[in-house]
C-alpha cells in the first residue's frame, strides 16, 4: 500500500490536499480473463462472472485452519459469558450485520451474543457514508466502549488495511479481547493487534477493485461457516437439525414438529403432545422423547449442560445407571 498527497484523512475530492491510498492487493489487479467483458453478450458476462466465482470455495478452503482457531476463540468467549463482535465497513460491514441478525431467529441466541459494528453506523447500511471507513478513531472509540476482557472481535476488510477496522481491533486488544481479521489481501502486513489472520486470496475481481464480488462472496462464506460452526460447538443443533429455534409463527411451528419427528422417528401425534408438555421448547421435548424422562427432568438436564442436547442425554443416562 502506498499513500500520496498531504492533508487530512477527511479531505474530500482530489487536489493537493487530498489524501490518496493505493492498495496493493490481488483484488485491485486487472483480471486478464475478463478484459473483454464489456463486449460480451449478457449470457457471456454472466458466464465470466460465474467462472470467477468458482475459485472462491477453494480460496476459503486454504484458510480453514485459521478459521478453526477463530471459531475456538468465539466458543471460549460465549461459554464464559462474553460476546463476539464483528467489525467492518462497506460490503464487509453489511455482510457482518446480516450474519449477526440471522443468528437470533435461526439458533434462538440472545441478541447480544453477536454484536456487529459498521463504519458510519446504521445509515451506512443503506448508503455510503463519506470517509467512514478511514476513521480509525471512530473504530477505536466504538470498541473501547463495548468490548470486555474475554470477548472475541472479528474484523473484516477486503483490503487488509481499513483504518476503522484496524483501529477497532487495536482498541479491543487493549481491552483484553482476542482478535481476528478476515482479509482479502494476503500481501498486507499482519497487524500486531491480530491474534489470528484469515487472509483469503480470491485473485483479481471480474471488475477490477469491485470487492463486493469474489472478495465479498468469500467473506459471506467465512462468516456463515464461522457462526454456524460456533453454534454447533455450543450445542445449538442436534445432529444437523436446528433444535434451538423457537416457533413464533405457523411456518416455524410446522418446522419444529418436522424436526422433532426427524430426530426421534416418532409419530406426529407423539411429537405434538411432547411439544405441548414442553411448552413449545423443542430441546426439552427432544430430550423427553429420546430418554423417556419427564419434561421437568429433561429441563433440568439441559440447564445443567448449557442447553447441549447430547450432553443432556448423557447426563440423564448417567443418573439412571
């Protein structure tokens, strides 16, 4: 990365006072496979983009060991009553906000388990806020006031150098949090405040510098895998079934009943009766049906094991032996 010009980081436009940053990253390079994309048919454009997108899963696969470390950090934080924070700007920040929001209805997690911080605040989710990502001080202030020792903070930046994100990670580290960074720039220096670096090389974009494309897709894959693996490790699933969900509408009530039938092999009538006894709590109904204990004992076993169904079943069986 090279910087050109003088003056404030908040300078707007161009000219002698403007602050300019040249990012050296694969995502900024011109892609030799798409130089004629503006001369292609609609089908050709889509085929070229799709061809580039096929490289993304392989790029993510290369960083799975680092991603596993980040998951372990998140699990440690949540098991000890701490929180997970996402920090991003632009596309990265919007993807982080989306992932955090979807965990509450999908896994019935407390709304403060995953906290997303986006440069420019809520307004920046819908429209760009000038220079928000360059405000290192704002990132530091945001995380200084919200993190605690034992938290895990995951920053996301396609360039690997977004000042808002790095300022936030630096402040979180000072507060005693563990930190990780998802970067789309393997050549960027490793910030000293980062405990685990997840640097994904998706190569040149179909449109040079448009990191909402492959780099953004890679971040979405990483976030989905990160949060889902964290939920599985914390027992928010049983097998590959979402057993922590709460049925808040007719569709979800039907899904709850179907999940219970899938997990137990029992009839719709038996599962419906169990859910009624458990006051709609799918995990309690599941432990009740699989172990044969009453709802009260199933509830106690889940409370003793942090809501982990398999551990609760082991607990019930140990008590019976």
